[in-house]
C-alpha cells in the first residue's frame, strides 16, 4: 500500500474519530515488549491507545521505545554487532471475545513499522522496516477500570534485514477510560 493511500485513510479516520470516540469503549495501556528472532532479543516500553466501537470490534494504536539491546556475533568473522530498537509504531484492527465476565480474548491485525540500529565499534547503521503484523492475546479484568493483558504479535517485515520477521511478546497494565 503506498504512503499516499495510508495518509488519506488516516486523515479520513481523524475527521470521523471525535464522534465515534464519544460512544466507544476507550483504553490506554503501558507495558513491556520483547522483540525476538533467531539472533537477538530486544526490549521496549510500549504504550497503546484503543477504542472498541461495539462489543466485538475496535482499533488500536501502539508505540514502543527500545531500552534493552542485544549483541550478535557472526560465527564466520567473529564480529560482534550491538542491536537495539529505536522505535516501533503500529495500527491494528482488533476483534475481541469475552467467554467469562473478567476474561477477554482478542486477535489483532494491522501494519507496523520500526527502526533498528546496529553498531560495531565506530560503525553504525539504522534500518527502517515495515510490514504486516498480527497476533493473539488475553486480558484479565482486575477491577472495573484496571486489567492485565498479555499478547503475542508476529511482525512480518517487507525487508530481509531481520530474516523475515520478529516475534513480539507484551505484558501490560490496561486502564479503561470510557466504558459505554
């Protein structure tokens, strides 16, 4: 999808958002995300904002900032590269199902982009990567406004810098802002 189409969809969504948000169940969350592939594991702080427009369907945006890096050593050359996540942002459609009063299962799919930096000695390079992301999760409601959420998201990159994708595990605290 080209960037003009994405920008047009985002502009349309922002004009319709205020009226829809007044009737939506909205929430924010803060948590820890672990991004991993076969070579490295990176940690990040993750913030999310979401809204459910009916019992089952909602939208969610997220942003992460990296703070745990990892070292990768090439077996052939012996060169070690320190890898860290600069940032990650994404937008998702979310479907939820509540089998019990305090338990909710969810699935989400959308688009994500991230910036990963690799450095070895004085040399560093930053890679901007984007692609499809989808995952599953569960949320346990502790009180009427507070919940704990755990989820898994697979990020499929359009670039082979990260060998096709990353597995992301997130645990977060969720605060319900508006529950209609």
